[in-house]
C-alpha cells in the first residue's frame, strides 16, 4: 500500500498548492483556527503554525473550522478508504454507504465485528474522530454540495444529507463552515433542480481520468432494460432503502462529470452519491497509480496511452455476485443477454427517464424463481440459485466494508464459485486495488500483446512487482486485449470467454 506522507512532504504539497492531494489530508492553521485543502490559494502558513489531519472530522474535533475560500469539503474523497483494508478504511466505506444513517453506530460496529466503545476508540486513535463525528462531517459535506449545486429547499437539503432536524442541520453547518446554510447557498454556482426528488450536480474527480475506457466498459456490460450507456454517459435503475431510483452519469461539454438522479426518497441521495463515486472510482489517486505502474518498462507505454485508468466497481454487492456467476466462462455479450432475460422476467418494472425499465431482481426472487429463467448447465444454475438463497436468508452478507480475505473465503466456500469469481467480486465490490485474475482470458491476451508472461503461473509471478496496483494492471491488460479495444471504440465485442479455473 501507499506509504504515509511525512510532515515535510505534506508541507511541500501545500506550498506548491498541489491539487492532487486535495481530499487526502487537510491543513489546520493554528494562528487562524482554520483548516484548508492542500491547494488552497491562500498564502502558505509557517510550518510551525501547521498541523495535518487525515480527515476534516478530525480537524473539526480539534477545534478548527473549514476555510471559506477553498471549501475543503468540496474535493474528491481520500483514496485511502479504497486502498486500506483495515478497520478505519472499512468503516469509512460503510459510513459513506449510509450504514450509520440506517443502523446507527451499533450497526456499524456489528458489521466490523467490534463493540461500539472499542470501535470508537479505534477510529479516534487512527483518524482523530469517532464514528459520530465522521458521520457528521460526511453529512455536512453532502449538505454543502446540495446547497451550492442545487435548488433543493433547506428542509430537503437537511433531510437528504441525513440530519435529524433543521436545527441540527443549521447548527452543524454553521459550526463546520462558520457560514449558515443561507450564506453557503449565496455562493452557489446555479442549481438545476426543478422537481423534488430530482437532482443534477457535479462530481469532483482527480485528473487524469480515463472517461473513454470507463464509459466504454459500462456500455459493454450494460444489462438490457436495467442499464444504458454510450460514449459519454451511463444510466441505470437501482433499488435503494427508500424505494426505486434512477441515475445518469455523463460527461458535459466542459469535461466535467455530472450526476442526474431521480429518487423516491431524498434520504437515499448521500448513499447514492457514494455508490456512484465508487462505481466510477472517482476517489482514486491516478498520479500514484500511474507512477507505480509506469516504473516498469513493459507497462510504461500502456500508462502513456491511457493515463488515469479507473477500476469499475459495483452499485450493489448482491447483484454483483449474481452477475459474476452468470458471466463465468461465457462472453460478456452472452452474459448481458442472460441478465437482460433475468431482469425482464423477474425484475420489478419501473418508469424512468431512460424509458420503461426494470430493477435487477432481488436475491429472494432469484432464489425462488431463477431456475425457471436461467439457461445453461444445471450445475451452474443450481449454484446461482444457491448463492441467491444464501444472500436472501442472510447466511452470506456482502458489503464494501468487508475484509477482503474473509470475503474471498466465504465466497469460495459456496458451490460453483472458483477463484476468478471470488476475486472478481472482491475487485468490484470492495474496490480492492491489488487483485489479479490470472485465469482471465482477456487479461492473458492483453499480457501477450504487451510482452509480459501470459500463462497464469508466469503472469502471477510477474505481477508481484506492481503490487499494490494489480487491479489497475488488470484494467490495462484488458484494454490491451482486442476485445476491450473494441469496447473503447464502441464496436461490437468479438466472442471471448472468461476462465474460472
């Protein structure tokens, strides 16, 4: 994993106003009582007056307030929460996914396997703030985004961000930003919300960003009736706690990523934004990834050709497992056909801006009726239905807060799931940056194309040199293969099978 930055390295970053580090730490200035993002345009403070914190919540707990000039909350999230598999990283992923809003701190602690008190001690020691303070900072960030980017009413902003009352919302925003919600709204860039439940806002992202590859990937894997995609947009329906939702991510004329969404409940907005950011890997650190890969002569040309490659994640962990199992040993196009048939037969129909659509079927429905719809070898159908049953009854639980090795062991214990499927799910659900799929036919074709070992044993041995970025190596190898060059170009996919040996 990445090595923690020293004080001097962080200070050089703020002196250079280096935007690459925005979201990775905040700078607290003791002489002013203010904390800033690294790229803040204000004069660089003296080193003796500076402290660095890993999160804005930690800075706030230490008595500092957010800078009104650089608004340190309006940045991509820290890539550390995707890189780290420890309790702090897993907790931050679950907090962003809305676990505390749904189940409280006890629910978060139960997911992580600790008592409330011990989890609070762990997070405070590691991040400088306990779970409630981290949740409050996350709510404040969401609310600031909505105040600046949308026309949502103040009560709707408070509700969507997860606050329990208007008073709590007003007090928190004023305390964190030293600006009232009304004053923050005065800094707005022009909202686009016309109807309650609809949203349109900008998604911050670190550059470089390989939008061509990511939208091409989404388009190639889109489930008919559930997802749609083209060269600059991706849309789908999804089932959230408050009801069905629809969203679209698109790249506008200025090159910015925008999120447009329609929700049944505004309280689902913060978890939706978090899931979309994970789906598009928007909090990755492309500079560190590209530097780590391009040190190797065989990969340098790949990184130069596609800087800022991203790793597509998953909107829903249970759905991702079913999709991965359906996709075993068949082409991506064939898997799309099967999943489209499954969604049309067993998914709930919904109206969306994309037209008549379906919600992907729940594990319960697949467990009960999947055998009626799925086609292929009987053993595979039984395995899919069995996995759906385990998800439905709760004997198997998957989430972005799982420990990566424990999740792998749970999956491999199920019939019909081999290393390719278990590792692919880890890559997509957890965003684990260091997963290799040595049996993947497309990746092996890409390896052969770039001149590195393409047999499973040789590729596994060679890949150790690029740890902890082997998932991003996989992305580059996929894009080097003929099949995914077609994805980037938007042309039909040749027949290519996956391998789950």
